[in-house]
C-alpha cells in the first residue's frame, strides 16, 4: 500500500497476515548489460518484462490518460525496474487498474467493524486521546483512506488499483513501483510462509507490517531517486512539501489516526534501512524467516527483547462485562507505537500547546522531515493490555502497561498525567476528572513498581466498580460526581 504523505490504508495487508507468503529468494540485481540482449532471443532476466527493458524510453503521452496498451507498457517497464532494484523476478503479469478518486470513494467498502470489534476500535482510540465520544473511529478511519490513499495491492483479487486525483486518470510511477513490489511480496515464496500466530497481538501484527512496508518503501525510494537522476518516469502527481513523511496533511485527514497507522511506513523504513546497511538486501530477506515481534523492536532494533510477561486479572464487579472481539480475544495491545502516537498527536490536535516538543517527533532526515516514534515517555515499554468493558450504555476500560523498570514506568506516569492536564482534567481525591469534551470521564492512574494501571469510566463511582483496587484512593464522598459531563463538537482539524 502506498499512502500519500501523510496518509495510509493498511486494511488489505492486515487481512493478508493470517498467512502471507514470505518474499524469499531476493538478491542483488542482475548485472548484465541489457543492451547485449535482444528481445527475440533473450531469456527472462531481471530488468526485462513483456518486451520492455528497465531503462527504455516509452512513446506514451499520459496527459489525456492512458489507453490499455500504454498502461501495459508503463506497467511492464515498471516491473522490470522493480526487478532491477530489488533483485527479483516476476513470473506473471500484474493486473493494474487506474481509477479517479471519486470512483475509488464509491467503490471502497464501507465500515465493517461491528459488535465487540467496533467497541474495541472506539475504546482503543479513545484511550489514546485520538477519537472521542463525538465521532466514530471506523468512520474517521474510512474518511482518511478515501481522501488520501494513492494506490493499493488487493491480495484477495491479486490486482493493483492506482487512485488518481486528475480528471483524466493518470499514473504515478513511484506509487506503481511500491504496489508492484507488494504484489511480488505476497505472490511469491520458496515454500516458506510467515503467519501471524492465532494469538498474535495487534502490536505484533504492526511489527510485521513494518517489515513489509519498510522493505517496499526502500524499493520505491530507490526507484524515485533513479527517476530523478537517470530514468524517464511518469510523475503526474505533484509531491509538494519537503518530500519527507511529515509533509503537510490534507485538511480532511485526521492526524491522530494518520500518525498511528503511518508507523509501519516511517519506522519500518528506518528498521529495514538499518538491516540493509549491515547485511544488504539478503539480510532484509532473511528477516521474513524470523520477523520482529513488537513495535519496540522496530523502533529500537531486533536485539531488543520480546514482550515481558503481564498478569492482567479482571477485578471488575458484576456491573461490568468485559467485551470480546470477533476472534475471541478480549484485549488490545497498544504497543510502543501506540503510546508514542498518544503523546505525538498533541502536536496536531485542536488544543493550544503540546505535551512534547515538535523536535522530538519530527526529525530531519535525508533533506526532508521524518517522523520519529522514539519518545521519552513511551521508551522502555515492556508489554500492555487494554480491556474494554460495558455497563448498560456506559463504556469503560482498564489498561495495564508493564515497563522495563520502575524508572520507565514513573516517566510514563509523569507524561500521562501531563496529558490529562493538557486535556483539561483535574486531580480530585485520588483520581482525575475531565468534565468536558469528547474524552470526559473519570480516570484512575496507579503505578506499582514497573507496572502502570489506568482505569476510565463515566464517573468516580463507575471507577470503583470497574476497578475495585481504586476504592481506597477515591473517598466515598466524591463518588458519583457526574464526571461524564457535557460533550462538545470537535473543532476543525488544522493541518500539521
């Protein structure tokens, strides 16, 4: 999937991770001089597809759109170029369709989350202070993808769709290159498959996506560099901005969900770049045999230990019922990527100030701006589980986060309480109360050594029934204080 900067759509890749073929057999690009081969006598070599060499010029005018034969020529040459860069060989043609954005919006599947999945999606994004009670997470995410996605590879249909914003649908060869490489990733293997285990956490799936997208980002990045230096390429889409992954967002993009879902592209690329610098493309390919298991490893490197054990017992009374997801699980693992997003979004939301400095999240890299999820408040993550609960029409959650040590846990609590204050919450007799706004609730925060527990419910009385360990911290005379409060409509989202 190639997002515009910034934008993203991971749904199709998430579906595929139940069992995707590992891209094995990659190696250095073919070094033969293509001019020594003739189209009539050649064997299929890297850098040649369907009669087109990777460095050939095409007599194609894309100003009035591409007819079928012109599109076929552009796709064939782009396949040859991906082969040349990544050292792979396509065995079959790839079906590519170009559509206008309005057509894409009409054809994009609507919201699919329902029941427990929808509850968890809303609770997940609410716990991170991204989407509150004034909106539905699935609808906001859908709007993000409809407004921003440039192209995707559909794994079930085995085809690529390129989305064009021009009246005459045109093709961006850089977008095409990434989607062609995704087609290679998910089509071919050598009898080896990588499967997210049935019990894989959300964070582990994101780590695997980061490897996949980081690999593809390096391919299209090298492709783009060659277009600027030596290749004749179709680039009808103006890139604008700084050229980095922190470019200015479209006004209808929700930056919180963008930051959360853009992680595999930003940190995935850095992770794969690091592997490639040490071990070459072969080392990148070897990663698919033993992929990273957490976003912490993506941020800090593969030598970081896997998630720590976490004992999350259900302390709630019978008033509350823990919600189950459609796969039978009853939890979300937010991971270091999610925690970093929670703090970073304060740079982009509609409130004055922020919890972190912009220089901590937006860094200079390669002449452009890049997003860096290595933040002080989220460093030292060890594991976490977020549980959603329902009590009639009320919803709440209990979130346990284990850290590498007590110092990391204490640093996180300092940052989290700054976040509560930033949103207007006040400390009242052992808990926090946010009376107004889309995140209005009562919040309980407790640190016990290296483990932090956060509970959230519509009132202090709800807190002590949802998480009875909070009972001693919240005196009886302040329970039932109506912390659910009023709701206010969301302010327009400014661009970054």
